[in-house]
C-alpha cells in the first residue's frame, strides 16, 4: 500500500471515528457525517459503500446496549410510533419522483431547524410525556411522512422523541432499533446493486474499527450527561443538521 492510500485510509478513519463519537453521544449522525466527509476524499458511491457496515454494527450495539430484553421493551412501548412511521414512510415515498431535490431538503431542514431552535430557547412542542397511543401515532405519522419524502428520517424522529422528553437511554435505544433496521436494508440493497462489492467491502469492514472506537467514546460522553444536558446537546446537533439541509437545499435551488 502506497503513501497516498495510507493517507486516504487514515483520513477516512478519522472521519469515521468522529462520526462514531457523535452517534454515541446523541444516538444519530453517523451516516450524515460519514457521507459528507468521505465524499470529499473518495467517489460518492464508494463513500456510500464505506458507511454500510459501520452504520449496521453501531446501530446494533446502540439498540442492544442494556440487553435484548430492554430493546424489545422499547419496541413494544413505541410500537404505535414505529408502525405509523413505517406506513407513512412507504406511502410518502411514492411522492418522491414528483418533487425536486431542493424542495425535499427544505421540507425537512426548515421545520427541524425551527423545532430545535425554539427548543434551545425554552419553547418545545406541546407533546405529553409519557406519550399516549394517539400521540405516538401522530408523531410517527409526521416522522414517517418526512422520512418517506426525503429519505432522511433521523432528524424528524429525534426532534419529536426529544420533544416528548423521552428518557435519554430509551431514546438512544429506540433510535438504534429504527436506524438498525434501515442499515440492514441498506447493506442488503447495496449488496444487490453492486455498490457493496469485493473492492469496497474490505473498506467498509475496516471502518467498523474507528466507528466502534468513536461510538464507545461517545457512550462515555452520553453517560455523563443528565437528561437536560442530553436534550440540549441533541437540539444543538439537530439545529446544525437542519441548517445544513436548508443551505444545501437553497444551493440546489439557485
């Protein structure tokens, strides 16, 4: 392996580790950081293949942190949210061919920025906690709608879970379950599409190491945060993600 290849691998490892720290701290953000960072140093399809296994493994560990029983309990508790979100995601996805990319980015970026921005100044959505079944269905419907149209279900899901004051451990666990199912689908889909192949698979598997190192460092940060500190950090990350989507949408529209 030449110096250029080693430099590329080192840069990819640093990006992946930072993405893992963010995910371990607040439960989301690894694919966003990886695809944004890796796309600067490699082809977009290679970057997409590279994040496949780090996303799958990190979400699996996140979902199972606390044991399989705790993960199943979280699934049962949020079953109305998950079912409503899945149904609306499938239905809303049918609208994608008719919408411009810039519009889809603004459609998710603007409300996420507003919700997180207002939350940082003490004004949150009036969602009861613990959430009742009708409330979970309503919230899952909103998250699924945005996820189906944009393909990005993380920010709206987190924004709504945080607005419900979901305890941090359970919030991170349910995110792991939701994103883990998505990551499993991603791996299977790209194995069939050819994006994940004999050339890209070793890179994706190797990047699991820095992803896990970052994830466990992030877990330590999360453990030291109280519920209020966790929610504030989550809203800061959401605001940055929302603004990024808005800027990207405006750039595509110009």
